[in-house]
C-alpha cells in the first residue's frame, strides 16, 4: 500500500492507527462529530498535520499529489515512520504515566468526599 485514504463520513479509527504504525501516510479531513475527527486527532498527535485536508478539494489534491509525486510521498512516509518511534501517538509509557496520574487524582477526589 502507498497510503490510506480515510473515509470522510466515518474516519478510519483502528485501521488509521494500523496504517500509521506501518508507516503509511493517512490522508483525512476532520468532520463535525467525534467519529469524523479521529484521523485528524491521530495526525495532530503524530505531528503530521500536513496530511490533514481542510476541504474536500484539498483532500483530493493532497491524495493526487502523494500518488503522483514519489519524492513527496517518500518524505512524508519517512516523517510518519520517524514519528511512530518518537512521537506521542504510540508512546505507551507516556500514556500509562498520564493514566496513572488521572487515576490518582480521581481517587483523591473520591477519598476526600
């Protein structure tokens, strides 16, 4: 596969994460509800917002550019691959740390009442 073109009515969710983990660019466009914003959230968290289209025309243009411009596609793929190893999206230890802080805060609030 060269890239994942996200569906606009209901974003990729787990398949989007799988694509990013595999180093594939995910081209998406944020919508009005949570199910239509997951891909955008993934891209922002992984620091590749250049794959986030703002309009349907930009979504098409970006997809065509990546499909027809191998140097641009390779540059974007390298960035996606690098962020997979260094970015927050797949940083499990950071997620665990933040989750533990949240659980402690909830316990302290519950214990205080």
